[in-house]
């Protein structure tokens, strides 16, 4: 081959496009911190089991959506109380809520690992929760997230919770996954749904194959399924010392299984932290390989 042909040679456009970005998406309740619904009920001086059995469960049995049922119960409780549940009350509750062990250090550890492997890769964190957005936004870990989505209250002029403004159900969580992939500023803000498979990978903000999703239960199963279909990574977490409770409560099909299931402990040498680190390392190496193909 002549020197001229060597100079003019270009690599064929048969390689996958490069996206130098990884997204880790978390559920919140029982994934990064204790269940905020139960914690709030206890803070109000009520018995969690009684509240669920006498108020929440009858609504579910009557056909209510579970998210709408629990928020309705809280609104009714606030109306009956002398001291109302207000936006400020929820904000203060979030400020005092403590995440699970190791969570506050996890973000920097993962950022550092990505920088060690490939400084050109960006790592972003997102939150999609069926719990209280107002609570999560006021926790000590909120600044680490690029975006936080959760259920929202409409507040009266007095600040009291008055109506459910936004609800995030099990299946709706997948819609927010698509939003992360697209990089759009609004989730269906123009009334149109984002069709992931109609968009080329080069146009995506981050492909689903470069998203890691971490969740604890049934509300996360649809996201597990989507990521398994698209080559992403799903990681399940459970509370306590054994996995039996998780397995008994959650039935998953083959397409909904997780890459690993670990206790909700984010300390440096925990199984969950090792799982997250390995998932991030794997994606970094895949991206680095693609960077070679385009000469970055």
C-alpha cells in the first residue's frame, strides 16, 4: 500500500456511535433510604400497620390506584390535624431523613472510578421515585442528582397539602427512563411520546444500554424489563440479611431479572457497591473500545 493510500484511509462507518456518558438511575424508598411513607406516618405519631390496614388497604380493595390511595390518605389525615402537613413540613422531614449506610459516599466513589478509567466519560445520577419528590429534593444527597422525579402535591395558599398534582406509577417510571435517554427538557411536555427505537443512537443523550437502574421492588420491575431488552443493567436491592423476603414479594419473569440482587448497603466493601462498581467499569471499557474505533 502506498503512502498516499495510507494517508487517505478512513475507518469504515460500521462501528457503533460513541456516547461518552453513563447514567445511574435510582429508586428512592427502600433503595437509598427507608420507606418515606412509613417514616412520615411514624413521624405523625401514627401506627404504620393500623394506618395501612384501616385507611390505605380498604381503598386499594375498592379499586384505587395504590399511589393515589396513599396520597389521599395523607391529605385526609392532614385535614383532621391541628398541625397540618405542609410543604415546609415535608421539606424538614427530608432534611432529617438519613440514607442507608454508605450512600452519601457512593457518588464520589463511582465518579472517582470513572475518572481513573477514562476521564472523557461523564457519569450522571438520576432519581425516579413513586414517593414524595419534595422529601427527596431536601435530603442531603439531592445535590448529586441531575434530575429528580417523584409524586408531587398541589399546596393550598397556607402551604397545606391539598391534592395530588403528579403521580408516578410502576409503568410510568419507564417513561422517565426514556426521557433520560432522549435528554429532553420536558417529559412529554408537548403531548408527544418519545419513541426510543425511532431515534438513531447517535441522536440519544445516553443510550439505554449505558444506563444502570437500581431498585428494590415491584415498582421497579417494568424498568428492569426495559433495560434487559435494550442491553442496560438492572440491579436489585433488598432490606435485611436475607433475600427470601424480596423473592416472596416480587415475581419476575425471565426478561425482568436483575444482574445482581444485593443487600441495601452502599459501604465501600459491600456486595452492592462492588456490583455498582463492576457495572460502571464494564460500561467504561465498552465506551473506551468505541472511542478507539473513531480515533478519540
